[in-house]
C-alpha cells in the first residue's frame, strides 16, 4: 500500500543484494522531471517495459510498485514466459496509519517525496485503492511485514528471510 514502506525497503534490498530495481515511483518522478507533468499511463508502460527487459536477461529483479490483483495477469505472463520464480515481500499496515503517512509525505514534497509523486486523494478514494493492495498475493513465496510501527521492522531479518527463499528457489527445477 502507499505509505507502507515498500520503496525504502526495495532500495535497501537492491543495494544489499546487488539486484536491479525497477521502481514505478522513480520512473514517475523522472517523467515529471522531463515533462513537468504526467502523461496518462506512460510510467506504467515504462515500468512493465523495464521489468520485462530485465526478465529477458534472466537476472534477479526487484519490482517496486503498488501491486494489486489486476497486476497478476501481467506478472503471470512475464514470469511464465521468462521462467521466473517469485517472492512477494508484502509491506502491510492499517489503512488509517498509511493514509496519515501518505498525507504527511505530501506535506514534505521536495524533502522526503518528489513533487511529481504528490497526489490529492481523500480518505475514501485512498482506502478503496489501498484495499486492493492489501490483499495482493503472487508467486511461490510471500513474506508479510507489518509496518504499523517502523521501529519494529528489521530490514536485516527480512533480507535474511529473502536470502533463504532465494536459495530454496534456486534449488528447485524450473
């Protein structure tokens, strides 16, 4: 969900594991830097294009996105086509908590949050979108991380769990 901490962790994991990261927010920010606006669906198209490009190379890949059930169709096509096994690291929190973080992030544009990522969304619309993300599940393995309280989240523990699952996946036949 937005505000659950997934992008910060994706940056950490990519640097710790030396794995390519395809981040929707970074693509959207770059689109803003170049165009000073967003073209409908352009960032989504680039996100999936870059994701597929890395998958074609058979390299490990981290994809950072607010995935939802409709994303499963595209993920299923690519993972099947390129023989990928997947691990979903699902950052979860109460919707009220992530909405408060979302609003605070928007107030800190240009400091914590890129100006091109600021959205004016009321609680009802945010909640509807977040509920789609909250129940997203895809792939062979799923790690669920409760981020209601970031002080209780250990990136190192999540990375260690991920390392164990990667080893397990590498020991299975495709």
